C-alpha cells in the first residue's frame, strides 16, 4: 500500500474542456450563405438595422396561407402561364455526319 510522502502528492484529474453547446459546425447557416452569395444580410431589420431572429418555420401550406390571408398579404403565387405551342419551323442544323467538301484532295 502506498502512503503519500512529502515529495509525492495525489493530483486530481484535469477537468475536461467545457462542452461546445452547439457541437462541431458541419453546416453553414442559410443566412450566412445568402450574405456570402448575394451580399444580402437577411437577418438585418429593415427598420432599425438590428438583428432579427428566426422564431418559427412554417412548412404546411395551409397554415402559411391562413397566416398570410389574416395579415392581408398575398397568399398565392404569380399566375402560371399557359404552355406555348411547339415551334413548328424546326431547323435541324448542319449535317455533321457527311464528308467535308473543303477537304477534297
């Protein structure tokens, strides 16, 4: 059995580093991507310039429509145009499978 002496002291184990509450960063937030690509800060308040915070994400179309209708905002997208008739005068382009007449030797 070991007994501590004057030159031998028991040290407590080192404390583990504080855990990163967000964990490792494997993705780039959408607001940061928009800022990098389009030079647009989507989280800047247009009134005061302060930082806005995402508080909800609405994925159901019916819920989003009811909210937008209640706020008096457009809840439908732009009208979809009718498809155009196929273009009748089709130009097939040059024939590349034939021989080149400029290289007749």
